[in-house]
């Protein structure tokens, strides 16, 4: 059996889009063919039991894998796994820190590797290599040493090619693999009652965003658009599921605009409650935009909303246009313009039939393309193409 090693700083039970992607990949590779090398998190033992792959934990907290000492221990552990499993290929869940042990295995053991890139790290890398020879050398070794780079959207892919050109490594192959959702978990027709009661979401039209509370996610633009939306729909409300450092700024903005209970910050919502939460909403809003060196590489929550039959208003920025089929599953607007966002929202709230058609088209798109089965199949094909013979 062909074996591939997965080096992942981000892996369940850790939260976030990268960890979810890596977990879905581990579920779909042939059983026993994808040994996973990662750190240790609270709850790892219970989480590991659901995967059909061997999960090997470097015996330190996952956060320490970013330190020099942690990288040395991870590389040593990965080399021992390589001797045991004889992988023909390795995946890096992220450029750093997973690229360090992968580059070592490539140089010392002849294992080709693929780096999965997500967007924001490439913006940060561009800025760093422009002012540091050491960062440039490191980037050339880690990114330029890969057999293939896999991007989560066309925007991320173009950014990866630009970085590789700047590093004088234009020959590295860049492939684009848009992400997906689990259509059996995220689906329409679920009873939203318990979630509505728990989070006090009864009332008029409900707009929803599921996101980490960072400034580039565009949550502030939605808040600024809400007065215009409520001028047309006085009972319209906006719920945000997620945690993050920008919460105090968002709360101040809500207070400044006098929106009160019209905006609800739900905090962390468990994964098992998310499908019902999407079903409780009338419209999904994903207004991410670029802010300094932060941007949305794809937008997994957008396709999760589509899987649940929600029409989407998305930001025309970063990788979001790869998650929204404009005019089919949703509409795209300028995410920096509250009036444009309000116009998109009110247009869809005013047209129940259009909203229904877009939601149904979004569900079909997830069933036929934006799903983890297709994502895993794409990565397996790339794996077979680039692995050592």
C-alpha cells in the first residue's frame, strides 16, 4: 500500500479551517495510508479514535512545535516515522512550521512533499522576504523546495505563483483545489428550534456570519450596513458565531449605531450545532476583504451555508469568489462598501423566489463539487503524480 505522511500543526481537535481540512483528508485517505504527525492538544486521544489513520503526537504541546526546540523534536520524530512507514510523499498542512520537517525529509530521505497554502501566510511571506535575506532564503528552501504547492482558491494560487517568481522558483507546480463542506452534516431541513431558543434568535429576517472575529472578516461592514437593511426590514437581525480579538471593537460599533439587540454575538458555537444554526438563518453574509496582510483565502463557512440551502452575499475579495458562484449560489459585492452590502442583502430579502433558487443551487453545488470527497480525490491524484517512484 502506498503511504503518504501528513505533517500538520493544525489538526483536530484543534479548531479552524485548516484543522478541519486536514481532518477531512485523514477520514478519506485509504485506511492506514496517511500516518499523521502532529502535536498534542487537550482531547487528542478522544479525537484520534475517529480516524482510520495512525496519529502520532510529538510529545509536547502543539504550540511548542513552532519553537526551535519543538522543530528539532518534530523533525526527529518525523524521520523515525519515515523509517517506519517508508512514505513516497508528504503533505504539509501549512508552510510553517510543517515545512521545516518536510524539507529535512526531502533532503535526507528523498521524500518529495507538497505544501498546502491558504492565503494570508503568503501575504506575510511577501512582506518578510522583501526586507530580510534570511527570510528569503528560508522561504526558497521551504516553499521552493516543494514538489507541488496546492492553493485553496485561484486567488491564493496566483499569490503563490507571484511569491515563487519573486523567490526565483517559478518552476514549482501550483495546483488549485477549492475547498468543500460535508453535505451529510451540513444540510437543509433541520429543525432550527433548539438553536433559536438557545441563542434567542426568534424574530424577523436573520442574517448570519460564522467566522473568527478578526477585522478582515468584514463583520464591521455588515454592522454598518444593518441600519439601511433595517430601514427596509425593521425586524432584521444579524447573528455572528465565533470568537476572536476584534469583538470589543465590533461591540463598540454596535453601540455607536444604536443597534442594540439587532446584533447578537453568539460566541463559540459547537460544530454539532452549526447545521441547525445555518437552517435558522434567512441569508448568509460573508463580507471578508483584505486588510493589510490579512485576507480570506477561500471561506469554508460560505460553502457550509450553501450546503444548508442558504443564499449567500459574499465579498468580492480574496478567494471568496471561488466559494460563491455569482448569480447562481449568491451575489458578490464590494466588501468595503456598506451601502453596496446593504443593497445586496435587501435585494435578496425582497425576493423569496430568488433566495430559494440560489439556496437550492448552492446545495447542488456542494453535492456535486464543493465537498470533501472531491477535495480528497483531487489531493490523492496530486499525491500519486508527485510521489517518489
